[in-house]
C-alpha cells in the first residue's frame, strides 16, 4: 500500500492512525500542500480533487479519509472501528462526522488561504474564524459525550474507534491557534488516553518523515 499525504493534513493523520491500529504498513508518499505539490499532473491522475490522503492498494486508488478508514475496517476487521449494533454504529459515525463534515472542511488549508487571498483576512481574523468553528463543534461533542452512557475511556466504550480517529487530529489542530480546551474535559481526557497509545503517537504530524 502507498499512502499519499502531508504531515500536517488532519485527514491523512486519520488514515495513519487507522493503519497503525490495524497493524498495517504503507509506504508514505508526501505531497507538500503549501508548495502546491498536490496539484501536480501525476497526482491529479490519482486524485482529480488534488486532496490528500489517497491510498493505493490492490491496484485501486481510494480517496477521502473516511472511505479509506471504513475500507480498512471492512477488509481487516480486527480491531473493529465500529460497534456491532446498527444504532451504536450510527452513533459513532455521527460523532466522527461532526469533525469530518462540520469542523474540518471550513478550517482546512485551502479555506484559510482563500480567506487571506480574497478577503484580506489577517492572522487575528484567521485565528478567530478557526477557533470559532472548532469551539462550536467541540461544545456539541462534549455535550453528546457527557450525556451518553456509551461514552467510556474513549468516544465509544473502552477501545478507540472511528470517532476517536477523527477527533484526535482535530484536537491537535486546535493548538494551531491555542484554543482553550478547558471547557471540554471529556474531549481532553480522550485525547490524552489516545495519545498514550503508540498507534496515535506514531501517527502524529511531528513523527512523520516530512515533518518540518
């Protein structure tokens, strides 16, 4: 397998965690997003969106981090990323999608660059934008986790799964503009427990060969 990514990409971070949890190795193929390497013609042949990650496996190219993670879970079911019961699976997916659909897309690099370029946003404005959307998402997640008996040491029960895989990179991102995590004790505790695991620590941006 080849994983096309970028050390700072939180979507690629998710897939690195998933690979590590499954005990799978993948050749890392970095594309520097700030230098525009994701727009190179040869990479656009793999992923016409010009996004990372992309996973080459079995002669196919998989795109979009959640699709890749669910493929890994379906083809290598141990340890599972989703619970067995349909209602519980829907619950875990909903937690993951708060991050993957509602927080991350409006805070990723291309959006921040657009705000700077088209609207003249300075770093103070960018920081306010960034933290506002993370804060809104984290507040909702904290309430959901607090009010659900299925919350354990991790987002669901006592083993990390899909929701944790999505959440942890976003908590790391929150440090970019020094978001105060004090209002989110459950999220902070889950983060600490995840980062104590080699699968998460080894996937951290700072641990990647292309880290700067």
